[in-house]
């Protein structure tokens, strides 16, 4: 039988609010791909890619997509001798609230999707082709 609904809701609600501060060894990382069996490849703000594990309390409760952000504890699995570099301790769900925190890395700043192309020539996408003039008569 599955976990009680109150446990599922408590876990989901826990990920909505960001903590006041991150402790030593914790940092925000961007998930690059799922490696299978609750393992994910993630990028830390200014270092190498890492392999992190999703703990059992998040499994079948929260799904992580490529490009989403997670809080990773790199010291949690230091005593285990394996290929894992850390453990996911929290999942960023309300990204707008998390970005307001002082510990959000500058490398993960939101980029504007709007490109100013005023100095370039005007786009012809969605416009009719120019008409040929019949002044030869």
C-alpha cells in the first residue's frame, strides 16, 4: 500500500518555500539529465557536472525535469564509497520565490527571451512577398 496522503502533501509543501540560508556543502544545481534509477546529472554553478541521488521521500511524489533546479548536499554521501557526488535535499518548485534569495547563484540568472534587433533589417516573416511592378507597357 502507498504512503499516506498527508505525507505526500507534507513533502510537496516543503519544496514550495525556500530556506532562509543554505548550510555548508549545500548548493543549488541545474539538472541536465536523468541517469536512471533515481540518479540525475546536475551542473553546479561554477564547477564540474555531478551525479546526484534522489532520496526516497521524494520518489513517486515529485518529478524532476531536465533544466529544473535542485538543492544538492555534496557532503551527505562523503562517507559512502561510490560514484555519487551528492544527494538532492530539496527541489525548487516555485522558482520565482527561490530567485529572490541571496544565495541564488548569479550563473543561473534568468536570461531575457526578447532580443533587441532594432539595428538589423526588418524581418519578413509573416509578410507578403513584394509585388513586381508592371511599368513596362
